[in-house]
């Protein structure tokens, strides 16, 4: 049977964990943990949709877990339901102020737990949909600049901390203004959509990320790969766009639509921030245009 959600339970009482598992496991995958270390370990391994935590565990372990969870950008949006033996309004307020979406007092009714879980999962589903829509470019349907900024920042700090390479590929459609002037804006939109799709397809094959950067430019990101692999991705993108064979009657360099690229491969120098490398990719792209090269690579 397909489980509708993954629910993480953190509770030091084995009986409570069993009761919650029996209550929710018919519809959901329930992952039970007796301590916060194990809970964080499971968060890294599994996509969790909702968390149930007891904040009255010994040594304030439940409270500390909630504090750390809400301070982590990768998991602060996961809804948390507090289940506690305390019926104190002060404890309830503290749990809610720390970021919990609900508070249930022990001993609890299984039907109440099921109902609260259903409500908060439905809210999360709607919020996830809104988040996805907010991160999608309306024309090309690939991730937009907002999603790019978030993903680039995340990959930058991850690559820096783990000391693994990060490649940034800035892609520009050659002579696109001339294409619009010759073929019209409707054809220009169709051209953008087609190119966005092939760039996304090529990037997904190497578990990378691509987004629309601005008007006719896209950015692809790929980490844990060598400079040669970054250049292989650039070559694959060129070949895929060439294969579209979109006629370009006003291009001075080719009979069909082409792209140019500036590639930055960061493998040693993570000084500054991600925006510095994005600007460096822009400079490499300008160099590619001026020298009429298909791609220019800069390593740092």
C-alpha cells in the first residue's frame, strides 16, 4: 500500500512511540526515534513531511531538537506537532512560539492525532504547491531566478564546506534580439521554451540544476564534478541546441540558433561568495562573445 506521507516521531517513551505508530502507520510511513541524534540522522536520509515531538524529554532534548530544527534552512519548513504530558498554557505557548504548528496533550486520543495530522499535511501540500509555483518561470517552466539564487547559495556553501568542486555555466542565446526582429516575439517565446527544455534535459542527466537567469540567459549548476565534466556538459548543451535546428535568418555566425557559454569551475578558491563566481561567469561569457568562441572556461 502506498503511504501518503513520511512522519518522524521523536519521543523518549517507547509506549508513546508504539501508540503513535499504531495510530498512523495504516496511512503513513512512521519513523520512530528515541533521541534527537537519531532523529537528525533520519532527517538526512529521508524526505520527512511532518514531525511529532515530545518537548518534555529529559535534559530538554525535545526543546533543543525543535530549536535546532527551526534554525536549519533545509528543514525549518517541516510542520511540527508537539505532544506533551504538560497541559500548562505556558508550555503550549512556548512550543508554538518555537515554531510548532500544533500542541496535543497526553494522554491523547488517536482520532484527534489522526485529524490533526491530516489537517497539517493538507496545509503542507498546499504550501509546497505554492512554493513550487513561486519558483517556476512562467514562460519556460524551468526554475526561475528566485529558485536559482536559493539553489546557488545552498550549493556554494555545501561545496565550500565539503571541499568539492562547483561548476557554474552561464548560457546565452546568440543574437536573440535579431531573431525576435526577424521572426517575431511569438517565435522568440517558442525558441526560449525549446532551448530551456533541452538545457534542462542535458543538466538532469548529470544530476545538475538549470534555471532561467534573465531574459535570454540560463544558468546551470553542477557540483562534485571535474572541470572536464563541466566542459562535457557545455558540449552536450551546444549539441542539443544545434540539433533543434531552429532557423535564424539574421544571425551573422550560423543559419540556426546557437548558444554561447561562460563557465566557472570552482575547486580551490571559495573566497567571497557565490555572486562573485556568477559575475566571473558573466565575464567569461562576454569573452566568448567577443572572441566568437562557443565556451570560455575559468577555473579558480
